[in-house]
C-alpha cells in the first residue's frame, strides 16, 4: 500500500515486516481523494464513533493531591469497567496534548475491545472533565502523572500485558515516558499515531490557522473553568488572551508567579525525544508524509533515530493527513487495524523468543 518501514535491521524488524505485509489493513480500499490531507483529518475528527461507547470513569489521586482520570471503555453493551479476562492485554489510550478525546481515539478503543483488549483512556489534570484539585497542570513532556497511572494499572492487572498508544501531540508525553523510564517502563509495546517528535520546533513554527485556532479555543475553554485556582500561579488575563499555542504554553508553564523559567529551560525538560536513547520498548510511529499539523517530513521526522535505535519503527505512508488514514471499508481508519496488528505481532514475537531461550514468563 505504498507504506515504507524505516528501522534498524533486526529479527524483530523482519518479523514486523512479515506481519504487516500479511495484514489487510495496508492493502487497498483507501480514501478516494488522497491528496486532501485537511479533508482526511476533518473526516476523522468530526465523525462520531460507531457504536457510541460506554465509559466508566475512575479518578486516581496522585502523591501531590492532584487527580487524573482513567476512562475504561466497556463498549456499547454496558459491561463492568475493566472486566476483561485475567490475561487480556490492557491498552492505555493517550489523547492529544489538549486533552481532546477524538472520535478516532474512541473508535480505536472500540476496535481493541472487540479484539479482546481492555482499553482505558488517560486524562490529564483538568482535561476532559477531570477535576483540577491543585493549581498545576501537566507540562508537554512531563511523564510524572503518566508513570503513576501505569503503576496503578500494573497493580490492578498484574498478569496482563500493558500496551500504550498515543494520538497526535499526546505522543510527546508517551515518548518522554519511554525515554525517561527505560527498561522500567512496565510496557510491553507502544505505538504513536501522527506523533509530534520535536515539541519546541512545533510550537515555534505554529500550525495553519484552520487547526491552531480551534485547538486554542478548546484549551482556553477548559482553562477558564479553573480561572480562580490558576490565578494564584499564572496571569489569567494574559493566558486567556493568548493568540497562539506557543504564547499559551509559555504563559502557563514559563511565566508563572512562583517559579518562572525561560522557554529554553522549559524545553530542556520537556522535549519528547530528550532521552530517546534510553528507551527499551518497541515503538511503532505511524506517520503520513502529507501531515499538515506535524510539518514537512524532512524537518519534523527524526529519521536517524529510526536508523540507529532497535526499538523505534517508522511506518511512513505518502497520504493520510494528521491522525486521518481513512479508507472506504468498515472501520474508517486503516491505521487502527495496523496498530492492533502490530501489537499482535509483538506478542507473537515475544512468545517465540521466550520459547527459544527457555525463559520463564515474567510475573
């Protein structure tokens, strides 16, 4: 299907090539207007999931009294939250950095639920109706809250494989977590749909107004709910008057009243790939060359990382927009099928390696 896999040669890479090559997700049935990435993105954003999912929310209190929300997808059938089998893999879904749970992300969760996964959405502090109990939000690449959520999921499902998939700018959080945690991430595999690899460059370059202004308004709407609490630490007039995502990010995390910092220092601590060399979990990054949000592939894709690291795999397609990847067949997004096939292939490869080496299955 004109997709290319860029990675360092290895036995795992060969197995992935064979598995994806057999997958029907990468063959035919594509969008009839492949050169309209804007339309592809809007199609996926505006289309509601089918059928409408049932969600069971669980609030997780953090060590500093902050709260994040875990939304368990239980399908349209009203089953008990997180009630999969003992060995069913848990799939952690991470929305974009604005906290917008798109129809595409919900659709991926439903597809995973049908395949026997236990899907759960991670909502940051103050996002998607999650209460803000402390005057602090989560910076772009700070994985502290995600680490607490992963620890909780591992305790709740100790015998299940834990997987993670992120969408768009939310991939900055997942990539930062994988690099910072290294071999202690507790994840078996991860995937990123249309990830933003270079956070600072992305904020400084800006997006086309068609995407930036709706995202900016969505963020301001959410922040305005907590204007009283946030006024203690940031200038709310300046925050709500921001005219770009960079200005909002800088006001919220750099120009604080208690601990102001520079834009440069902020990104030293929050670049998604700052510790990429330490990652020790297979990561599939599914990207489109015509992504209008990420930017030109020559500047925004870290190709050298995929050539040098045995854990990073880039599946690059010429058309698909940003988190779009539409097709005419049922399911609407072929990237969802590719990601689920990737997770199946990873599990198969690990089982084969355990049998070959005679290793005991980790408890």
